[in-house]
C-alpha cells in the first residue's frame, strides 16, 4: 500500500494562469489588453470605475491607456508594479474582468485538470476526502478551484451534507499568494457566491469587495504573508509540480525556489519555444522534468498520477524537451 499512490509523499502544486485559461479566464497579457480597451471613453469598464468613484477624467485615463499600450510587461501584475499610481484602479478593472468569467457552465465542461485533482482528493471516497498530502500554491486571483471542489464534493454522495463538505474543504491548504476575489459564501459569513451578479447595483459592491482582496507584486502585507506560507509548503514537500506556470523571474525569487532544488520537481511548458524552455531549465539548474510542450495541464497531471501509481517517481522517464 505504501507505493499505491506516490501522493502518500507530500506534494505541493504551484498553479499559474495556464490552469485558469482552460476555463476561459484570460492570462495576464490578455487582462492587460482588456483593461486597455475597457478604459476607452466608451469602454466596458468606465461605467464601473465612475460608479466606484475613481477619477475617470480624460486627462487621467489617456496616459493610463497609452502606458498600457506601449508597456512591454507580459502581465498586468508586473505592469502595476512599475506604475503603482494606477494600482487601485487596475485592481478594480482586474476584478470586473475576472468576475464576469465566474460561470458554472465553463467549470463543468472544461475543467479536466480540476476533475483529475478532485479524483485524487476523493480516491478513498467522500468520507476520506483529502487524505492525500497535497498542498496548493496558486498565483491566480480567481476562485474557480475552490468552487469546483465544493460543487464536486457536494454531489459526490447522497450522504454528503453542506457542513461536512465545508469542513473537509477547509482542510485543504490553497494559498493565493497574490490574494483572491474575496471569500466564497461557504468560506466566510460575508463571502460572495460564485457568479457574476445580474444587476449593476449588485455588481458594484461585489467588485469593490473583490478588488480589495487582490494584491499586486509591489504590495507588501504586514502580517504573515502568503508567500511565507507558500515557502513553508515548498519546504515541507517531497515533490513539487508547476502546472500552467509562466516561471516569471520575480515570482521564482519570491518563492525562494533556489532553496528547494534538491527536491523532485516537475513542470509544464506548453507553448514555450526552445529559448524559453532553456531559460526554465536554467532557473532550476537542470533539476526539473518538463512535460512535452504539446501536453495540456490535464494531460500532464493525469499522466503524472497514472505513472506514479505504478512505480516511484525517480524511475519515471518522459519524453522530455531538449534544446
């Protein structure tokens, strides 16, 4: 039984935008472009910014648009680090853009990675849900993972009650290092249910609450930071898997990844060219086994678990990308 699942060892997953992109959430660069278009005089975001009492005078918005247009930063987070004067307005825009993607239909139809993860949590049945030594670090603001696990667990057994479901899910460590769009309604008394409110009167307080939960790269928190929690999860892990991750230099530094290079490390690199793959390998001093560049996040994760069931991870040999 000790080798039935390698997840009896401690596994820490590090999730990036590629995971949420499968669910129609935009990646960092796409968010930046959507903000740029949304803050045009007739853009879709202006009405929210005005009602949230941001200064949307053309003399303020024009430099913001031009700056976004010519910035070479690949994510909105990295951009706001360099332009902190736009941080609050930028976070409100991020919240509005992401909240519009909170759709159950996308989760039920496209969530292959989440489904694979849920089956691993649920491998011993609903009563023993999360008996698996998995911790999750996510760089995503959205709450789709928590909502999916909640919905899937609630519908896993006729015996599953709301109270049991919530108790089991609260025991799964999911660390949002950059914050998230506020708690879900089952997580806190004043939490917000998953989904985009119908009327603008409902949307405005939801956006305000959500963007206050977001922290961009340059913002520091006086309390025990989520990055410190993430570092503890990495330190405690036997195996680390990067899924849908961009390997941004600053993010890697903030995770102190250099301290964990002696561990077994796996990762996806879908869409990366040879130069990018070489850069990723250098970050880890060559100590990372990368999935085939054509594999989806779900393919990678499913293969990892299927193979780990059969033999120790150290004996796995994938068709690794070389340059």
